[in-house]
């Protein structure tokens, strides 16, 4: 029997395709002159940490793989192909090639079913990973030498309801934690989410998307909201964070409404340890932060205090 597994860390790991575009990795076809360095350097710090923690798997919950019926889980040993961002194809046409941890995928599926959820294993060998999964995975581990699992967003973020959907995400979080423990994995979790999500309705200069003289936050109000939420995370004030997240979503259309952050916090048992904000900046006016909860430092969880079930 394998040793009990554990979640070593969890990250808010945003996925604007601009970040990969700014990096110019060989997998991405469009070329840039850089851009969005503050966020890219934040990811740089995190990469070193992840390498040092030697995880077996990175599990990504993505808003851009939307499934209308149930929570889908990648379950193919290897996925390879070309992924094109439908909105920013001039920034992101990426040749991906990644191992998937299929045993853990099976275990997450089993535990989700045990929670009474609707879930499905994604077994199509030609499946094209979405840009949310790819950008987050690439930015956390550009070497792609750690297997991943991608979890879909059940319903579009635009249907996610805090009254109904949030409970589902808590269940998925618990299921994920149990699956990790039972399979003996050392897992990194990634909520692939932007914070405030209002954006420009056109690119300031389509010929030079990385022109940083044109990049700025959408509004002072949105910026203040992002700072409020990040401050609560930095303080480890989980009670207040859980209270304000619904207001945050209403006020800023925050992408966390797609459920990933709720899933991750539930899987980590709502740790009341200070999170580390590695960097914050806007991308086409949306608010993005790379935020880390390091559970190897010992978390004093809330034992599911926010989950009703
Ligand atoms: O998906 C996104 C996003 N969440 C934020 C900013 C820009 C592009 O894509
Ligand atoms: Fe997004």
C-alpha cells in the first residue's frame, strides 16, 4: 500500500495567453518582444519552489474547458497537439505534449462519484487541452516534466451560481484531497484564475499587444477589490476571505466564479496560513496575481467549516 499522499502547495495561477506569448517558448508559434514581466517573474520564483518540492503531479482546474454535464477529468496517458486561443490566436498557438496521471485521475473520479457528483473521465486521445490548462501548466513548470491532470469547469463560469455551484466545488475539493491521500501522491494544485475580470473591449494596439505603455488596471474600484482580497490571503484570514468572495465576484466579475479557487481551498481544507503573493499586474486590464499557499509549513485547517455537507 502506498504512503498517504499530500497536497504540498496550492497556487492561484492565472492563464492569460499573453504570459506565454511574452515568454517566447519554442512551443508557441507567435513571437513577442516580451511584456508582462512582473507576472512572469512571479512565476519564475514559483517554478524554483515547485522543482524543490518534487511533486508527482500538478492538478489544474480551468475555466476554459467548460462542460455542461458534470465535472470532467483528463484520463489519457499522454496528450499532444496544437492548442489555439479562440480570442487571441495571434498570441497563442501552442504545441503541447504532456503526461497525465491516469491513476490519480481514476481516483478523483471514484471519490467524486462517492460524493454523489456527476463526473466523467475524458478518454479521447485526440483531446485538445484548453489554453487555461496549458498556460497555467507552462508557467508553473515550463519543462513539462511533471504529469498533470486537468479538471473541467462544470457549466460555463457565466452560469456558476454561488448558491449551487459552490457546494459542488467543495465536494470536488474533498474528493481531490482524498484521491491524493489514497494514491500516495505529492500534489500541487492550481486554480487557473484571473481576479477582477473586466477587460478592454479591444486591444490598444493589435500590432504590438505587448506595448506595456498601454497596459493598466480597468478601474480603481476593481484594483481596490483585488487588493482587498489579496490582503486577506496574505493575512491568512480565511473566514473573511470566504465571506467577501461572493461580493468580489459580483463587483468585478472575478474569474474565480468558475469555481477553481473554491475547489482548491476546499481541497486544502481552507488553510488559515498566510499566502504569499508573488506578483500582481494587469493583463488587458484584468487583475492577475500569482499566489501561493505552502502547506509544508503546516496548515491549521477549518475542517470543512465552509462546506455544509
Ligand atoms: O482567459 C483570459 C483571462 N482570464 C484574462 C485575461 C486575458 C485573456 O484571457
Ligand atoms: Fe480566463
